[in-house]
C-alpha cells in the first residue's frame, strides 16, 4: 500500500516568487538561516498527511470538478503583517488585501473543498522565529512598501512519499478554476 502526503496551495506567478525570495534573502542577512527560507511563495490552504493514494486520488478528481465551477481571482499584496504563535514565535508575511470579494471567494473555495475552517490568506516570508529575531526584522518590514497584483487560476496540489526521508514536495496536479462568468 502506498502512502503520500499532500499540500494544497495557491501558487502566485514567478514575479511574486522572485520578490518574496528577495525579502527572504534580505531577512537571512539579518538573522541567519531560517526554516522557511527556501520555500517558494505560496498561499497555503491545507495539507493531508499519510494518505492512501488509491483513496485520495478519486477524491481529488471530484474536487477538480467542484473547483472548475469557481472563477479565477485577482489578489493584491499590500505590505506586510505578522502572526504571533503564543509565546513561542512569530511569522512575518506579505499581506493579501482582504476585500469583501476576496473573503467571499476564499469562503467559496473552502466550501467547494469541503473544508470547515477559516484562513487568513498570506504569503509567508519568515515562519515561527523567536522574538529577538522578530525585533531585528520587523522594523525593516514595517516601513517596506511592497505592493503587487496577481491572478490565481487554479489550486496547486503538491505530493511527496510519506516514508521517503528528506523528499521534496513535487507538483502533482493543478486543479483549474474555470468559471469565467464572474471574471
């Protein structure tokens, strides 16, 4: 029996990835290497670990049909913000503008994926760093004026073998958003 881990995300275009990478590398100059330093720019939706592939693959096919009924979306990056993880650490991210239309679209996406959760769409720059590193970095991000606009036209599904140590995520499928009625 084959087991795999899956990650579902929204992948911005290369120009956004390049800019986010610049911010990650600049951050590393201040605080040294960090966990999320080499990850590509993305908006995480959810993950599914240790799935039996013969069970999840038909589910992905059904999800593809549901997602094809929603429109692509244009997202706007407006500066930076951060999350606190209790007393343990902080995450700095590029902030996705939260208009009513964006909130409705994400609610629809989660509904079509049959997920009963809410998310704050964002693109992580540095994840879960200690307070002293955050204090070094945040003044730079607080005054940075990063704005960008990009279109998302599908859900990217990454996959890796559950029991292969040190395996990188590979793109498995792209489930397109095909409803052009609204766009």
